[in-house]
């Protein structure tokens, strides 16, 4: 099991979760953050610090955002398991589910 970042993160990317993650498993795409399912240790440190409540335990993802569980995993099909987000920085792509969304009105 793992944690999942859902639609409320799109175009927000607050990054408080990145700072809190003890294993550096939250990666930054162009429009959203993604949790690597193989690197996440299920500690839950990221969930309470997310200001837009976009992070859920895999079994608790609300049904309207259920496809984000698959999207978080598939985001890593291109890059594999790098073993830490900090060394990669911004990854210049998003999962097609995220890329297809209209711009979020919250975007600065």
C-alpha cells in the first residue's frame, strides 16, 4: 500500500509534503506532485501537511479521484525508481490524466 496524490494538487504543488517526507519519494511533475509507490514507506507524514487535502492512503482515495492511484504509479513508467526525488528536480511531464485537465483556477 502507498499514499496517493489526487486532483487537488494539480497546478498548486504546495510542496509541504515534499519537505515532510522522510524518504524523498514525492516527485514533481510539470503540474502535479506524485508519490512513488515503490519508494513510499507508508509513514503518513505527508498527509496532514497538505494544505489542499490532496493526499490519501491508497484505500481511502475518494471515488471521484480513484484513477489517481493508477496515475501516480504510471507516472514512473518513464523514469523507473530513481531512489529519491531531490536529485531529479522538476520532471518535465505529467501523467496523461493530469496533462489533459484544464488549468486550475487556483494557479498563481
